[in-house]
C-alpha cells in the first residue's frame, strides 16, 4: 500500500498552492499536498504551525485565500461543510448528553431523513464495529472515557464519509488506553476503508497510526513521508529533532573516498559518513545521529569506525534500555542508547566513567539545513 509512489494513483484530496491568511497573518503558505484514498494521514507540528487550519479547510469551516482544494478531482473550496463527504471528530467528542449511545450514533442519519429500518441497520453495524453493542441504551455519562471516544467515532463514521478528520482524538485518554485505542483506530480505519486525517501533538502516536506524516512549521510542509522515512531519512535538523531523539554535531564536510569526513566539528576527530548527492568541499553541515545507533564500550577498539572518547555524565535507566549522557572530548554532550538485553558487557557503566563511543559510517546522516 503505497499509492504515493504510483504515478497513476488518483488522490482523494489535493491541496494545490493553498494559502490561508487571517488579516495580515499568513497561517498557511502556498501549500501543495496529495492525500490518497484509504490513507491514515497525520499532520504533525508545533502549536500554531497551521494543522488545525488545514483540517478546518478540509471540513469547510475555512475557505482558502489562494489556491484550490480538490476532493475526488472536484474543487470543493466553496462547498459548504454539510455538503462535503467529510466528517470531523472533535477532541471533546461533543456527544449529546441527553441522548443514548444509540441515538447519538443515529443523529446524523435521522437528520438526513434515512428510513428507519436502514437507519437501525446502520447504527447496529456501527455499534458492532466499535464494540459498543452492550452500551447502546446508556447515556454518555454512564460509560467510560474510552467508550465515549468510540461513540464519537461511530457517530462520525455512521454517514460513511469519504474523509474523516480527527482532531487530537485521543488527547483525553490516559497513556495505556491511548495506546490500545490507537490500534483500534487503525483497525476500524482499515475495516471501513475511510481515509483518515489526524492532527496530533504526539509524535509517537503519529508514528504508530499513520501511513504518512506531514511535518509542518509556520504554515509550510517541511517533509511528507512514511513514519520510517521521517525517522530514518529526515530532510532537515528540524524534522530529525521533532521526531525522536537525535544528536546534532555541526561541522564541515570534506569529500573522501566512499563518503565524506565531517571535520572541524568543534575539535572532535573527523567523523566518517556517507551521503547521497554531492556537497561542496568545506560546506557547513549538520551531522545527525540517533542515540540508538551509538555503541558504548569501556575499551577503545581500533577495528571500530568513528571512535570518540567521552565521559558519562548521566544515566537514564528505563528497564529495556539505558541512555547515557556522554561528554565528548570537546565538551559536546551526546546521548547514546543501549538496549539492556543486548548489552554485551554484563556490567553497567557508571557515572563519571570514561567510555568509548563508536558507530558505523552509515549510522548518521549529513543534513544541509
Ligand atoms: P495548535 O496545535 O495549538 O492547535 P495549530 O498548528 O493547529 O496549533 P492553527 O490553529 O492552525 O495552529 O493556527 C495557525 C496560526 O493561525 C496560529 O498562529 C493562529 O493564531 C492563527 N489563526 C488560526 N485561526 C485564526 C483566526 N480565526 N484568526 C486569526 N488567526 C488565526
């Protein structure tokens, strides 16, 4: 499933050069993006980057100031919200407190004037899909938070929208329930085949549920890729830093056989790296290295590449992994993470202990911005 790699695939949603200004403030700037049918697409970015504005334009609550939004090839820029095959599930769920679960789910169908038998069949189907059969007669205040969340989902899907917008849908749930619900959302999304667009602050959540993630900043798309693409080949320090933990070492690149040396990295021995594409000799670059790519050992080993000496300043033990905060010879701090099950030496390292860090030539990425 990778329609974005298929030049023949038709997007469900196309943003074409879309801008949105509020007075003199530009919230979205000349943004172009395709979202394909059956995608679970995540919009990710810091507060104020324009995620909600994107959702509101899809829902029809906001109109672009420039550019066009297409749904199934039709310009929907001026189609009012209720005439779009789009539904939105809000963070607060916005359930009707005086209506039963059944009536909450039936609400939109009733308003559409659906015949009673068809409506009952549809509501039952939604109850089964979200495993709420037993709670049909209860009111929202007589069920748990997780169940309320599923009612909101069932109601949002009842009218079979082509596109479902989810605005921080799991923000109110505690961590464990949130985790379970993520898998449930993925399962329901797959069963219904509805395209989902989710806004979330939680990068782990986006990584878990999404087919692709758009990382935004100041009304612009910085990178759109699969979770693995975003994590393993971020296109900038901004994205590398936004998703997961990363060490950034600044330096300048010098071409050497088979790759580049990152030298002048503030007094460190050169770091060997490979890089697709070419760099100008002496070009200032950022070397991005994930903590889990670093190997920590007590002794130097000349057979290992990219050896750096350092001293352990802090250790965060979290059961399955330990993260070592290591000060390198030039004073720069880096984080190195080792899984405890696979740690070769049986003893742990200690505070203030001198250690050797090493990593392969392909472990890190050279970023130009
Ligand atoms: P958050 O994660 O905090 O919800 P967001 O990424 O969803 O943030 P938006 O709500 O899309 O951000 O807002 C983007 C920018 O546009 C913000 O700077 C916001 O203040 C501004 N903005 C949004 N709506 C309006 C409006 N109706 N009038 C003026 N400015 C607005």
